C-alpha cells in the first residue's frame, strides 16, 4: 500500500470518529469508526471475505481481543486466519452480520490454519 493511500484512509477514519457520526470512505464503505467490538463478539469461527484491488481472500475470525482502554475510547483487535498469504494493507472486509467495513490488516504470524492477520481499533466511544 502506498503511504499516501494509508494516510488518506487513516485521516478519513480519524476525522469521522472525531465528528461523532457514522462515516463512509470513498466508494461508500462504512469506516471502521462506525463499527464496534460488539458487532464482532460471538463471531469467532465465522467466515469473512477480504477484498483488495478486486482480489478476494477468505478469512476466518480467530479471536476478538479487548485491550485496556481509557474512558471514552474503545480499543480492540480482530485476529483472522487467512487461507492464502495476505499482504498488509487496506481491505474491504465483508460478512453478513457486520456488512462491509474498510480495515487495515497486517501479518501477525502463522497458525496450523494458515497465516494470521490482525486489525487493531482505537475508537472514540
């Protein structure tokens, strides 16, 4: 992913969170700031589709981990298992229960099921 693309996407997410309203990225996708940890809780083992540049990869949600948070901030990580190698970058991640959400995925190790990747969130509550 190009640095400029990441900065523009990150700025969109931060700006949306600070305005306190549901946001959309270019292309009409909801920003991660419109999704909360509760939307992913209970979906461990569910299949997701991650798309980047018209190429889709199937993911399976391994865990939802809450991080220590300050008042007014919700911090959590989503850990996915990818059947095929996945480059770090911004993806459109889709699942029936959560809809389509833009999130930055990065490599997080290996598991018997394949490569692990992680998305970290730090959202204004």
